C-alpha cells in the first residue's frame, strides 16, 4: 500500500479530529498548486513526493467547476483524487476546456474539502506518523492589533528544533501546522 504526506493547517485541526496514529478514517485532499498547470491531451497519471507534503503530479481532469468565479478541477492522479484551483474561470463559460485532459504541476497536498463537498472521492487512510511543526517566531508577523501566522512553511523555513513527532493531534495548534504520513488503504 502506498503512503503519502499531507499538510494540515493548525487553524482547521478541529474539523479533522480525531487524528491519531493507527486510527483509520476517510478524508479528501486538496492540492495547492504553485503557478498554472500544464495541460496536455494525453499523459501519465502520477504523484511524486518531492519533500514533506510537496509533490509533482500529473493526472486526468475528471470534473471541472466554477465556484465563485474560480475554476476548480478534480484531478485523478491514479492513486488518489484531489481538488485543485486553477485561476479565474472564463466568464459565462460552462466548460473551460479542461475536462478529460491531463494536467501536470507542482504543489502542496493538504487535507480538506472544497466548498459544497463535491467531486473528489473520499480515501480511507491510516495515519502512520504525525509531525507537529511550530511556526518560528521570526515567521510570525505582529502589527498593532493583529498577528499573521503562516499556514505552512517549506522545509527550508524551519529547523528540526521546530518539529516534534507526536502520536495524536489534540489541539488546534494556532502557531503550528501538521505533516501527516498516511497509508492509503
């Protein structure tokens, strides 16, 4: 069985509890892409881990939707499906031309359901390892009455001292995010 790493933002932990090593559950995934997708008529489906929850991927578009002016694609990357936003949708166009085509790109795999909970199959997963990443103080921006905490940092933006392997997520981790290694079943 394949394993994958996924990101869970600290602010959305409560929506996904319980998360505990060895406890199976059903989840949906969302790929937060870096830049625009490459589009091809044909291609191979794959999901290749680069580091942490960052991936290169290729897959067939099995659904496309326009939600609040944003083009949302459902991509089947062989082992799993995920949502992906691909910029603004064409005004007044029902089909933006992606359905049935293959797309390639890079991005961060994260847990989550796109609004309206449509299109992506739930996957049965079993957490194998959970890493809590505490956001370093130099990455947190403090202004007069507000604090801005990033939802995710690439591995070169934190150190091993900022990480802790845990068995279960028990709080919302306001100044943290989680990396979870799942076994797909």
